[in-house]
C-alpha cells in the first residue's frame, strides 16, 4: 500500500529551516521561522530558566506520569497569567486549563474537542494567517474559511472587510483570532477595533478561539493579554491557546496550554473531563520538564521579575531592529516605514515570492509569502540583509 503514497509538500515554515540547515554557506541567515535570536545570532537560554533549572536539580524528583491535564501548578499559573488572578472566570471556577505540547498542541486539542461537540461548525481564520492554522483545523476535519484581514496597500488591517465578514458568519462558527502580534503580518487591531470585534462575535453567537503565541512581544505582558481578559469578561464560550516557546525561549521543550471558558463551574468540570479524553487519546499526558520550569518561574517572585525583564529586553531589541531596518532601507531609497508600525516578531515585508527566491539564492531565508522574522536580525547581519533586499527590489 505504501507504494501509492505521494511525497508531501515541504512545510512552508519549518521546511525553510530544513533548507537553511542544509545550506553550507557559513554566512547564511534564517529570517524564516519565528524564533528570537540575540544580537550574537544565538537563541538565548534565559537566566530565569537557568535559575529555575538549578532549583529543580537541587530537589531531584522521579519522572512519574503527570496528570492527563498536566502539572497543577503550571495550569494554575497559566490561568492567572492569561486571565488575571483576580478575574471572574477564575474566581467562579469557569476556566479550565490543560497543559499542551506547545501552542500547536494546544490548538490541536482545541480543534479535536470542538470537532467532537460542534461537528458541523466551520472555522474562520484571518487572510492571511499562520501557515499551520488552516492545515491543523482541516486535519481535525473542519472546513476552513478566511475572513478579510490584511490590506496590502496600507500594510495594516482591512478592518471594514474583517468586521463585515465576522457579521456574515453563521451562528456557531469558530473564529480563530490572534490575540497579539499577528502572525504573519505584524498588523494588530486597535483597542477600539477589538471592542467592535468582541461585540460582533458575541451578538453573532460565534465561538472565539484566541491564539496567543507571542504574549509580551507587543506592548507588554499585561497589555498583550488584555484582549483575552476582555473576551472572558464578555462571557463564554472562549478558547485560548498560549505558548511559552518564544516568551521563555523554550522552543524545544514544547510548553503551551489550552484554556476554555465555560458558562458555569459545573459546565467547566464537564469540559475538563472531555478535554482530558482528547489529550489521553492523542498523547496520554504531557512531558514534565518544561511545565515545571515555567511554573517555577511564574510562581517565584524574583524569577518572575527576571523573566519579565528578560522578555522586555527581547521586545526592545526587536523594536530597535525594526527601526534600523527602516532607516537603513530609507538610506538606500526604499520606504519600509510600515515595518516600524508592525508588532511582534514578524513583518509582512511585501517581498514577492520571486524576490524571496532571489534572497534564498544568496543564503538569506524568508517565508515565500514575504514574511520575515525581524527577531532574527542583529547588528552583524542587518547590513547584509539590507543590501540583499535593496538589490532584489
Ligand atoms: C512560526 O510561525 O514561524 C513559528 O510559530 C514556528 C512554527 O511552528 O511555525
């Protein structure tokens, strides 16, 4: 039977890392995958993570199975981070959280859960969205549609189109939204626009699913999480996937979570029982280490402060790179001022697929759509990137 199986296409993002890894050029630059590199071009090992690991090593523990829903201290810390410790959904025990295998794992648990209980609903994702959103929800069995989002002319959000599309969705539809630092465009909604979106989603009886993989890379941890709290205040249903891959630089540990907001505490208990079934039939229970590290940092005041400072430093460095990118391209006669206004790790640069291919021929890797990871620029490689971009446009 295997002889009839076709070759699958290369993953649009991780496939670029594969090509990058195979490139023998020592000067190669990877602006493809969403990974934060420091100014030396290295993925940082955060001090808060190292200190948490020292604490864990000082108190060695056997590696038993975690509960299906994950480490209790982790789930609690995630809930408090995502919704705010004083939020009504936590006080009223209406939020349930399961530890997940990264943000992607959280989305998959949510997708499988929704397919089981809303099998006829359709999913709507932004146009464009993270490359894996469509594939992930389709593989869970959903029909996936787009809602208007990016306006290539302004490099910002086509809000009129977006809100019109949301208002036209049938009740019960699942709307995937990026809580902050929109991936791939870097174009976020304003607070006033979120107010309209929340009202339209509530009035339309839609199911919001917020994906928050970049909390802290926009304006700050609380600022970026504000939209989740506003959705929670609007009442359920609500699903939130979050990830610590980027904000803790813990990519390979696969640390994320799915939180679901129910109408009552009793409903929440039933939802948790079903989420556990989804986890159990996929991978049984999550791994221990990353969850322990994150829980230790979030619940130890000095480490928590250290994490907030380290995350702020990453955010500030990305903003400085945006500024330098704009200024250096302007000096070569190219207007990329919009990159300054974009938020988070990415810029939808406007480079065409052909231009991206020309860059790749010079060992500079970006996503075919023109998405570049600004967080991979540094003082050593930025001039090379600027020269190459100026040549291809
Ligand atoms: C990205 O968008 O590059 C990251 O979220 C990594 C991934 O898994 O695609």
